[in-house]
C-alpha cells in the first residue's frame, strides 16, 4: 500500500511583493471578487473603485471588457487593492467621519450644472432633509464623500470632482486608516 500523498498547497504569496511588482496576473478571480463586492454592497461600481483605490477606468474595463471580450489580465497592484477591500471595509466607510467640505463643494458643482436636489439626494442615498443638513454640517461619512464623487462623474464633471484624484484627499486617507477597531486599513505600500 502506498503512503498517502500530502495535498499540494499553493505557494504563499507576499502581497507586499506582489503589489510592488509590475506583473500582470489573470483577471478572472478578481473580476469575481469585484462582482461579489458590488452585489453585497449595492454600491455603484465607481464608488467601489474609489473605495478600493483602483482607477475607475480599470474597474470598468475589468467588469465590461473591451469590444465584447472580458479583460484577461490585471496589474498585480490593482489586484492587491481589490483583494484587500471587502464588505466590512465598505461598511466601515459608512461609519467613518470625514470633513464635509469636499462633498459640499461637489454638491454645489452639481447644483451649478442644474441637477435637482432630489437627483443629488438619490445619488448620495440621502433623504432630502439629510442633504440639506449636509450642506450645514462639518462632517459626513466617507461613503457619502465617495458617492458625491461618483455623482459628479455621472453628471459629466471630470478631474477632482469625479474622484479621479481621490488619493490626494489626505483627510479621507487619514480617516480610513485611523480606527483600529475597524477593518484593517489599506496598506500604505498599496497606494
């Protein structure tokens, strides 16, 4: 009788090394993770992209592909950022306070474009009364800030308004990594 074989274990991958590499990896498992994250959170794909720290264009390409064919490869750095984001992290963003000034400016820009308060409230998933209170508030949740950036993108605003430079927002980055009781913060090496 032959000795039982030990199971083949996948190699241990150091995420720090993977994130620092310029490698490209198979996109399929990360597309599945992203779809599950979108389903569980019920957030717009752009909000999830900003929460992960991945360029929205990368997430859109991962979800829709190009010319009808799904994306086959993904940069390792983006894969690590997607993988280190889960439902708990998105729930954490809902309860994480950040200064409301950026959201208030984004709302003002949307109003200047002619968007109605009802449309803006729906995009931010706020009641109309909450939207009014937000304009007078010093703080809002990190998730509301991401939704405001997504609303600006949906309305056709680009650049800072649409969250294209989200990682330049030091207040939001600091808030995401400040609560030790929340989910683990995104590693600084992944940014």
